[in-house]
């Protein structure tokens, strides 16, 4: 197992690597590109990065040296030392820098996951979120981010990365980890990358040096250097040369490799790559759509100048190296990056020079020479020469006379030639220089804890907010980068955490817990049938990533405790209805026990949580409810029996009623027929009379008259 400093990215085993779809074959890029070609490409890429970033690297290195206190040019400082003149370095820039970086520490960004497709759910999303929180906690992600932001604010660029390692020396399970990069000059980032989070980078190289003995022990057959290869060295990375008597330079070379292929959609909805030698799909399955595409994979190689020591495929779609930028300006296609220090250097040098000159002028005052007439110090030279260094209770001098317009006059005693009281000019210029430092950093008195020009608390908070807004882009750039880092983690989790296992998760309240993932458990289907389902399957599903920033949970808890205490002081009844919550919000030793005791004295309806259901009933009430339940069951059985008897009687009555109704209907019909008989006889007789009258009319009325009448 390699040492911690030599952690390598995930070695994907055949069990961890998804099987190729429909005959898809994973051809290694090394089969088409030789080792020497890859090494030559790596060196060329690093040299291209040096050429593209030479100005940024030079200025950034000067910024960092200036931040450490190297304010004076070497020749000027040497001259002042020779002349024994002061060359003060009053380094106020770290204070301004910490104001920017510590604000980011107080409001750390956190990764949030959100399910977006049918294969993901809220419960699994919470587990994924807990895994990400634990990854950050276990691998000190805050250190990696703090170093990157501090470097970006200081010199314009910082980096961190994500890698994988075995969980322990005795485990086959791998975990994802954050890794800090203290020296940004050891990173050679793709100069063609345009995205602020570096998501479009195609190549990245990271250099480091290892002791030569360790290198020879771990790689006894490897070649460390060559007499013919050219070794690029970037500004800020000169301390790490490719080969010395004691060290060997290693380079971790990331490269995105794209293999042209065909992308097919099959009739069963499957979307997969189709290679030239792919086997035929199963019977009944056919290609619906097809287009040209590329298969993307990220390769990692650990190299010396002349040898590739290790190589593997990274289980991520993107190169897991993340830049955090400061100020960015693109001029004529070239990026110029800077931090807080860059434009505050000249005002800081001006301040150092003015204060040095003022101190020099003030320091010379006790050494002002004594002025006296010729002869006044004769035979007393020893005391007068030491008068600037020793304190004498008295000094003697020789009284002499001088000629003034022909008259001999006694000369006055020797005395100092005093200078002006304060070097006002230099102090004024130093004040202007300090104001220029504030203007170039965007941080004024209220932002750095000094009393400014504000006359009220509202104005002071407004001035503090101005300083936060002026440098907000540093923390905002970290949020963009961390959002991309979250996408990478979510992309890596299905490939790293691909087997059934118990993982540690971290809740939003920073409490540790455990969760089972990818576990087969019995379940129930839509029709009620018994099936096996996967619990917390993190190998499927799609999740969106958002970034939330704000105080940590402990900070918010302390703020909540202070607010509760203030509210309880203004409204004491709060302790009667929520005293347990007020006490539990504090971090005293024994706060949980005190809160529990207070909770026991409170009414159950106040302490009972909705999700826990109603409060438990007293035992005597439970017994009464059981007896009442038995009586109810007996009553329900008797009611059911009576209802059945009633139904039987109703059915019998219905039958009798039907028979009675049928008899009555027959009698009525017979009676009606009897009553209608005479009437029918009368109707028949009338019909006969009408027919007879018709015959008589035909005989009595002439035929022509009948036809005219008809017309």
C-alpha cells in the first residue's frame, strides 16, 4: 500500500467497472500512443503552460514574497543597511488578506443534492448528501478549500483536488477524499480552459518531489531521468527540479481521452455505444436512432521525465482538479489574474518608505551637534564627545571672547541646534499611503475593526457590507468551483460505492450516523407480491447540485441560544412552554440532562412531538379502554345477529306482500272486466247504428249530388 503522500486515484476493478453495453470494448489509449509519445506530450504540455502563464506566475510569486515581508528592493535595502539607515517593513497586508479569507471561513459553502429523475428519490438523496458531508469531514475538505481561497486572494490562483484511496490498510473498500495543494505553482492547468470552475480542462499536470531513496524502493526498475530529454520548470516551481542527488521529480498527468464511436438508441429504450466490431443485439431488438459520438474517459498517469510508473482510469467524467481564481481580466486572449496583494504593493512600499524617513529624522534628534565658539572645548574634548551617549550632571566649557565690530564680547555657552518638532510632511504622506492601501483592497476602517467615519450603527454596518461586497468574488468563485466538485463526487459515488456496504454519513447537525447502501431487502410489489428491492441504491439516479453558504451549524446554534436567552429575559413565560428547548440549545456540560428534567415537569401536550404521536395514556385508562373495547365487540356481534334476523323477516314479509298483491290485482281485473261488459255492448250497438245510417244515406241522396258534395 503506498504511503499517504503517494496516494493514487481509484484503481477500478472489473467488478467496479460497468460492463460494456452490447459488445462495447474499452480500448486503452496506450495501444495507439506509445509511452515515449505520452511523455513527450506531457513535457510539451507543461512547457505550453509555462509560456502561457509566465506573466501570471512571475507576478504571483512576487505577491507571495511581498506578503511575507520582502517589501524593499534588494539593492535599496542593501544600501540603507550599509549607511545604517532604517528600512522599516510595516506589513499590514496580512490583516487585509485575513479579512477576506476569514469571512469565507465564517460562511463555508456546502454541497446540496436534489433528485431529478425517476431512479432517484428523496431518501437516497439524503443518504448521498450524508456521504458527501462525511467525505468533507473525514478528508479535511475545509483545509483544502481554505488553502485554495487564501492562495487565490493572495496571488490570484489556488487549487485543490479529489482523489480516491482504500478506506484502511485492511480494507478493499475505497473512499473519496479531498486533497489540498499548498503550492499552486506545482499545478500546470490547461491554458485553453475558459470555464471559471475548470470543468472544460482536457489536461492537467501536478509535480512533486520525493526522496530518491523512497523512489528507488517503490520503483526499483524505473528510469528517473535522461540525458537527452528537456525538463520544463515553471516560475515558483524551480525549487523542485527533475532530478537531484537527493530527490526525484514525479508528475501526475491527467488527460481526457476521447474515442470516436457510434451512439445508438435501441427499440427497448437502451442507449449505448456501438463499436465497429460490436455483436448483434438480441432477437427482436433493433436500432431506432444512431449518431456519431465519442467515448470520454479520464486517464491518470504517474510519470518521471522518462518513464510511466503507474496509470489508471479515473472514475469521473471530469478531471478532479479544481482551480479557485481571484480577479480575472482577459486582454487580447490572455488571462491576467491577481489577488488582494497585487495592487496594494506600491501603496505599502510608499508607507514603509515614509515611515522609515520619519523615524530616521526623529532618531537623529538626540544626536544633534553642540555648537560653540572656537576654544570653548579645548582640553574638554572627551566629555563633549560623549555628551550624546552619556548623561552628565554638568558639562564645563572654556569662556572665550569674540570680536564683534571691534569690541571683545563674551561668547554664549555651547548649545544644540534643535530640529523641527514632528516630520509633518512624511507623516502626511504615510497617511495618504495607508488610505491608498484601503482603496486598492476595498477594505476600509469599518471592515478591519477600526472606527470609521460612521456616526451610527446602521452606517457602520453599511460600511462593513461595502467591504464584503468589494471582495465577495473570492468566496463566490469558491462556490462555483465547489459546485463542480460536487458534480464530480456525485459522478464518482456510483463507481466507488458500488457494492453493498455500511457507510458513515454526517447529518446537517454534524451528528455521525450509519446507513446501508445497495442492500437487497424484501419488499412488496404493486400487486402485493413479494419482491426483492435495493435499499438506498446509490448506483442509479441523477442528482442536481446546488451550493448553500452560511454560518456553520455550531455557529447558528450559538446564535439561536443567544436569541432564545434574550427572548426568555423579555418574556419569562417562554421557559414554562419551551424551557427544555432553550436549555438544550446551549453547549454547557450537562445541558442535555437539565433539558430532560425540565421536559419531565412540562405538560405532555407541550413536550410531545407530532411525529411521535399522542402521549402515552395512564394504565387505568388503558384498562378501561380494553374493557370498553370488549363490550363494543360484544355489542357489535349482537347487532350483527339482530340485523340478520331483521333481514330474514323483511324477506318473508316481502314474499307475503307479493303474493297478496298478486291476488288483489287479479280480483280487480275481473271486477273491471265485469263492469266494462255492458259498456262494451252499448259501444257495439252504437257502431252498428252508425253503419246502418251510412247505408240509408247512400240510398236517399243522388249520386251526382254526392260527387259534388265530395268535390
